[in-house]
């Protein structure tokens, strides 16, 4: 993959008519080291957030040895790349054939579940194996997160005790896992969830060997400046240590966005301007799914030396014929931006590349490596501390 200093040099060298994905291996490696060295337990990469083989290798090389896989296709992918990696099948609803293949052919020993039916399925598919790590997913609140994950999966606290007791009979290690939602904007999201874990353990009166706090660790976007991740780690560690669990119990997490958001950005070309609307060559069916469907605001910068006017608010239309291919933003760009100009859209390493489609014949993109810094970072150490105006209490 060809390497360039930054996005502007890519535009000057290629004058691209198709979108260009800019990958920053150093940013992903830095995030991986931050989690592998700083989180007080095991960090599993949530592969769904970006299944790029190059990225998976980068994370492995930087210290991530465990991977949260949610389908048999992800199991096969990561196992083909990393024969020594530990794979954890963390989707609570799986087919028997997927469980059997993961266990028998790919060495997967960790599975999640949230019903008695799924437990029976796992037991049958693994022929009653005694070397399983089984994690019961508990439903918790997503009130402190930008994207809720509270509706689809998880056993209610009122029903958790019988399921924990039944699961304990079929595993070597029993765990509890949860997901506070994507882009959790305060570490207290995990404190509330861990209090539910405490209540579930007390009611079930079982020995718990693993507590997996899931994903939800945030990245930085316009209008969404989270507290330092060190605050999340410290509060999680404090409340984990106070749980009534085995003295040798392990703490796990499943970062996705936080490990890969800074990995990629995207160069797009303006094909047309209509007032404050820019028609660009990527959109809702490409890397900008989140910008269209959940109004996610990504950082943007114009890649033209002569665009010096004040910034103004713009919306985007993508390249397809669909009216839904619309991203309202607002995206702040120079007032005089016109057709033929280029824009870099940042922080697209999480879910951007993973959700691209070929709808309407669009979707092709060139990928290159760039050496500069991402538009925002939680890992450089130069970010202003937002805690002065945030609702996160001091840890001192």
C-alpha cells in the first residue's frame, strides 16, 4: 500500500475521481497499546467495528491477543489471519452449526448467551464439553451512550439468577457480560452496569470467574468530547474489585470504536454545490452510513489551499439516486467550497469501511497509507481535559 505524508499530498498526486481511504497504522497501534497496557484486564477487539485484515494484524502486533467475533465468518477470518489468537464468540444468538464449527474447528471456547434455549444449544453443539467459558449477557441501561444497545440482547436482572445457576453447571468458567451502548460519554455508565452485576451475583449465589464490561468506550467527534479513558479504566477497576466474585476472577472489555476510529479517514470529491448542500462521491451506502442514518457528525477539512473564507454549515448528498443518501451534518467547511474541491472526512475507522456497499454501482475506493495524525485523538496526550465542565467526579 502506497504511503503519503497526508491527505493533501494524496490529492495532488492522484487527483482522484473515486473516494480514497486513508489508513493510519500508527494511530491504531497506539490505541491498541493504550488498551493492552492501561486497561486493568484483558482487552478484546470487537471485529465487527472494522474487519480489515491489515488492521487486525496491526492490533495483534501492538498487543491485542483476544478478539470478540460475532459470526462464524468473523471466526474464520481472524483464525485464518492469527492462528494463535484467542477468539470469543460473543453474539448471544448463534446457530448450532456455527457453535459446533467454532468449537471443533477453530478452538473457540468462549461463548455468550442470554437465554436457557441458547445455553441448551451450546451444550448440544459442543457435545457437553467441560472446557467452556460461558458468559451470561445482562441487560443494562444505555442512557449514557450515544447509541443504545439495550433493546436487542440481554437477560433482565429479574430473570438472571436461574440462568446463571443453570449456566454454572455447564462450564469451566462462568462469566457475566453486558454492553452499555456505543460511545458512552461518561464512565458512570459502567458503574451503573456493574451494580446490576453485583445484584445478579448476589441473587444467584454463584461463583463468577469473568466479568466482561463489553464495549462502548468512546472516541472524539465534533460535539462529543468524552472524558479521558483513564477515568473509565479507574472506575471500572474500582467497582470490579468490590464485586462478590472469585479471588482469581478476570476483568475483560471489548473495545471496537476506541481501537479503530482513528485508523481511517476518507477523501471525497465535491461533484456539485446547491446552496448549502454538497453532492459528494461517498455517502449513506458507503462509508458515511452513520452520518446519514443516525446523524453522526464527523470532522471535516477542505483540501484546497485557496479556500480561505470563513466556515459555513453544509449538508451532504451521496452519489446514489436515493433521496435517503443524505447527511444533514452540519459539516463546517469554507463558504466558497465548490464542485471539484476535495474534502477529508475524519474518524471513519470504526464502522465506515465495514458498512460500505456497492449499491447503485458506487462503492469503489482506493486505499493508501498516510503518516500524519488523525483529526482527533484520545491517545496523543495533548487533548484538553474536558472534566472541568463534565459530570465526571475527580478520582483523587
